[in-house]
C-alpha cells in the first residue's frame, strides 16, 4: 500500500507567530537530545558523583552548584510518556512524538506511521530538510534503532531495521528499489508487495549525517558464496587496520542482512557518502569534502550498539564517544547548511540498556530446582563480561575488582552530558553559528532506576548490607553530658563539615573527566531497580510462579514522567517561543516539544500540534488479535463498515507469507471473528493483515 502524507499543506500559523517564525528562519539550529530510558535518578547519580553537595557545591548560589551541562539548561518541565495504545510506551512511539508531534502519538512499536491507516507521517527532520536545512542523526545505539528511526523512516514494526537502513540511504523510489535489487539472491530483490515503497515523506530527503552503531543492518550476512563487504575492517584515518589488543588481530564489523546487500558500498559509490568506522577516522575527516554539494557522512562503529562508555574506555578505545560524534555531526551540518541552519537528533541509547539489564540491581545464583535464576542484590562489583552481563552470567562468572554498576550508569550519563556540552557551545556564538535551540529529554523511563544510598564500609547500620543513606547523628564528646540538652561539646557525625557525600575522584580519558570511586572501600553510589524480575513477572517459571528465571529481560519500561531541559540564544520577548515555551504551563505531554522546534525553524508548526478528532477520519476496518501472545491458536476479529471481500494473511518478520487464513471471503457489514490454527508455526513474531476488496487496510503484530 502506498504511503500517504497526513499533514495538511494549507494550514498556517497565526499571523504574529508566523511573522516571528519567518524572522527566525535564517541560520537557525535545533538539537534534540534524547536519553533513552533517562529518568531523573541517573542524572542525580552523575551529578552527585561529580561532587554536588561537597564544599562549594551545596547551594544554588555556589559557582560549582550546576556541575552538569544538563543542569545548566535554563528551562525545565516534566512530561508524560504514554503511547496511543498503552500506559507504558516503548521507544518507537516515545520518539515518534518528538519527530511528528501529536500525530506521532501512536501505538507501541510503530515508527512515524498512522497505525490505523498505515499512512506515513512527515517528521520534523523531513520537513526541515525540504526547507533547506541540513539534517542528521547520532546515536550510541544501532542507528536503525527505534529512536533515530522515528525521525527519518516510516514502518509499522520497529525491528525491521534492514528496511529502516534502506529508507535512510534512499531518497527516491528508484534508489530504494536499487538497494534491494543489488542482492545476489533473486528472491530478495525488490518486490513491491513485500518491500512496500519508499514512504512519501522521505522522498527528496537526504540525511547529511548518520553516525552510530548498527553496521549489521548495512552489511551482508555473507551467506552467498563470495559475497563479503570491503568495509568490515575497522581502519584509522590512513586506512590502516586497527588492531584489537585483546585478540591481536584487526577489529572488524559484521553484517547480518539476510539479502546480502552491501548498503555501505551502495551509500559510498551511489549516494556520495563518505564512510568512517573508527574514532581516529571520524575525528580527522576532511571537512572541506562535506560542504554544500559535497559528501554526506556515514559512520558505523559497531556491528550492533556502540559499547557502553565504561566498556569503551576499557576495551574499545577505537570507538568514538557520543560527544565526538556530536561534535563532528555539528561541524558537518554547519558546512552543509549554507547558512540556513540544521536539525540534529542525538541519542544516548545505552542508558536504557543498563536499566533493562538491571545492571547492579540483581545477581545470578543457582536455582535449587535446576538452572540459574536472578535474585535482587546490590553493591557488588560488576560482572567482568560488561554492562549487560546479567543476561549471560552464571553463578561462577567472574566479577571486576574495581568497577561497579553505578560506574556504568554514571559514565553513560557523563558521555551524554559531554554531548550536550557540544550543543551548548553554540549558544555562546550566535553571530557565527546562528541561533540555536536545545532540548534534552527522554522517550520514557526504564527499570525504575533508583539511587539507594552509599557504600558504608563501617556497616554503621549493623545490618550487613554496608549501605546507608545519610550521616550519623550529632554526639557529645564529654561522656557525662550524653543525656544533656545543653548544646556544648557537640561533635558532628561522619567527619564534621565534610559530611556524608559520595567519595569519587576524577579519571581522565581521551580528554574528558569521568568520576570513579576513590577506593574499593569508599562511599560509592549504590543503585537498585523498582522493575526487576522478582517484581514485574518477567521470566516467571510456571512451576514455581517465581519471576526470576535467568535469561529474560530483568527490567521493563515504566510510566514515570520524565524531565525536559531546554535553552536557546534567540532572546525572544515572546514567552511561548523557543525554550521558554515549556515553562509556566504545569505538566506537559511529550507531544508539546515538536511544535516549539518547528516554530523555531520557521516550519509550519500546525501539523505537529493537531491530531484528527474522533469521527473525522473515514471508517476503516479494525483488526484485533487475541490472545497476545498466543500458544497454539488465536482469533482474528475485524469490523466492516460496509460489506466486502476479506482476505486475512500471516507474514513473518521479513515479509514472507506463512499462512493464508481467508481468501476473498464475502462478509456483511458488522463485527466478525475467525479462529486461526497456529500450531504449525514456529515460535516468533508474526504480522496479520486484513485486506478488504483488494486493499490492505490493517496490520497487527502477534507473537507465538
């Protein structure tokens, strides 16, 4: 089915707002930073590790009080995050609202697409590019993951990342088809029914910068004999292979495209992209090649997600930091914008992953009934395997001697904060870099991440946990006065004026300071998770009812409101314009941000503020599947507004039809239900489609 743009083209802003938007539309920049899963507690942990609360950083009047760049954003708000069909969102609709405004408030796992009609919704990135702005995406996750994908692709299911990468690189239908037609396997070459069409909003839109992980969705799996990518080896600025010191051989990236398409090669040879895959190569690109009419920039630095900052510092120093990716993205976008300005989305994608893994909040122990299971724990060194080790750890997995789970989160937030600093640097130079608007927000909170206290080697609470929350009481130095109320001979608890605060020192890595515990016995931050396998039911064994089966996702997203910070240098007198627009309104919904970005860029903000009222859209057949997930059989329920010939089919994740339930069967208007035998299907994810009179009108996902 061809995508249809839902945005009205004839709508305009009110006169006053439109005049100011047009006045601001020359050399304007918007950067939206999205910390995936980023609630308030991770920010608090990083800020406290950086020293807030210590001497000179205790009061708002102290020069060092705002220790993070995030803290320095002038305007703050809280926003809700629920999706259109769930009280808890996932990253796809969580990011689509920032990309599309109110029309992006949609079903879970949908990427910038109307879930009822299948029509693509134009994003602010696409609208900006069509008005002459340079545009880019940066992420520490796979660049095809849900959050960046929401800004430059349109698809009904977020995990179809091979299609998302193809949409990134193509800006015309022939280019889109050419990508699939480059497959060495005939069955994978372009098929309109399976591969759809390039969504209409993406037509004519070129991404000037693409930086992040996810090389596996740009490179062949190499299942076909003789098919390999010449871009697998990670190389420095001179093209020399980078040696992994852990293995002694060249570090490489591996593809996983089932169609064996080399999308990197296509991007370089057919779409004028410069390609880099190392920190050294990225930081030393020749900017003169990336000016107006010059190259675009594609950088892929890991087969999947880029390493956690902690692991990058320990094991993969050849990968760039999020701040370095952001810096180069800004420089390239400035060079390509020709004075018009740019739109950039920067995601700290791995905060969410630490929270999903409950890093530091659970440990793996032997299950008396057999196998391994999780148990809630805290204040132990991190597993030696890395930030997500909980998924694969066993009771005998070694732990580090000096790295704790809180160190992973703190470093991840600091990496995000240094990226924000790159954007804030533009605020000080409006005469040369233009007017800049910055938002920092999140798609949702994850894991119920909490800071529970500080390590207390002295075990002052005498409960064996060696964790406590606050300083000891005031005592008397003269034993005879212990019971006196008279305030003489007082001794303040826990070190006098030093008090009870985190005890960290700074460790410099590649020119940036990161806090680390002062010692193995120091007062380090201890974390926990409200969402864990013992409380959220993940991995529950049917035999015991205990939600601690090791291997399932330990932590889930939560519905907690999230923080938004904003700042700009436009100095507008209009309190509703730019960063000021989030202040003084009480609680906001996450859809409130996009119209402010659009107006700052001089883009018609009206489409980003409206959503069709109930009853204004033509009636379309709904499709409901139950139960979800199913074990052997399920029901397909649909309602027809008028009589029609109905076809219902099941497809797998890559679009292959696996079962036909109905074929052009005539139904009267009204509600109908059809039983489906799925006992012969393999476990996995399937897509049910309902076609009425030859037109696909609804798709839904169901899991076996």
